[in-house]
C-alpha cells in the first residue's frame, strides 16, 4: 500500500467516525429547544484557501446559548511558515505578529477541550471545519465530533429580499458593524465571529417566528432545498 492509498483509507475512516458520532449527537439534541443548545460560532483566518496545503493563522469561537453570547475564545496561531503578502494586506496580520503566537500543537488540544457537546456554526461552515479537521489530522488528534450548522445556508432559507448572502450582506441586513481595525475588524477571526454570532442570534429569532423551536427542526430547515424552505417559512 502506497502513501496516497494509506491517506485515503485514513481519511475515509475519519469521515465515517465523524458522521456516526455527529448523527448520535444530532439525535440527542433533536428535540432540545433552540435556547438550550450550546452553539459555537467559529471563524478562522488562513494563509490561503487549501485546507491541506495552507494553515490557520487566527481562530475565534464564541459560545451562543440562551439567547446571548456567553464565552469568547480568540487566538493567533503561528503557522510556522511565512504568510503571503496578500493575506497580510487582507487581514492586517503580519509575520512579526505570529512569531510570538502559540503553535498549532498548543492551540488545538486546548481548543478541542472547550468545544464539546455543542454545534459547530460558521458562515460557509465547510471551509472553517475543513481547515480545523485537517489541523487535527496533522497533529494526530481526535477530530471534533460536532454537527455543523452553516449560517450561509440558513440565511438563504429564512432571509428574503437582500442582494447577497455574504457576511457583509448579512451584517448590513441586521444593522451590524465590524470594528474599524485590529482584532475586531473585518477579515479578523474575532471581528467576523462576533458579527456572525450576532447575526446568528437574529436568525434564530426569525426561525422562532416561523415556528422552528427545536434544534432538529432548525437543522432540517438548513438542510432543505431553498425554495421548499422559503415556502415553509412564508406559509
């Protein structure tokens, strides 16, 4: 068996375990009222868009439960490699800032110990989750066995009449503003996670208006075809 085949088998086994454990957690939470579910709204900044080749340089996670933001985790992460100039321009994060930041092997075990028994929420969740899963794989850690909930998918199903569904569009729709600069600015993990978390609370309030009261109902709505979900909300 060559290295590529071994990696494919490893990834397949990882995916199967993750799906099985996520399904178990979804079943446990299915009838739980939305207010009681612990949601972790996550955002990351990276050196690029390839989860296998690129690295996370900043991560923020905000716990949302009982209608409020309850806890904030935020850290820069030393990728142990130079970051591209365009990423420095986009985020304002420099190589100098990352030199004294903790490496992945310090951050992710600590992070995973906190993100337990909840729901992983992000805007385009597959992107953030893909990078975090790859980080776990590289470090030999057990992956996060948390169900995903994507605010991009959810917003397309319950928000009507806006020109787009980027985080910027969603923020404007709900009257939210990013910080002007620094860690709470746009394209910084904490700034984006904070806006996403506030927008998510507004989406949960909308969902309640449409008769969505449990996590199972919310996940079902997020997974439905857009037109069918909108008809359900409008009906």
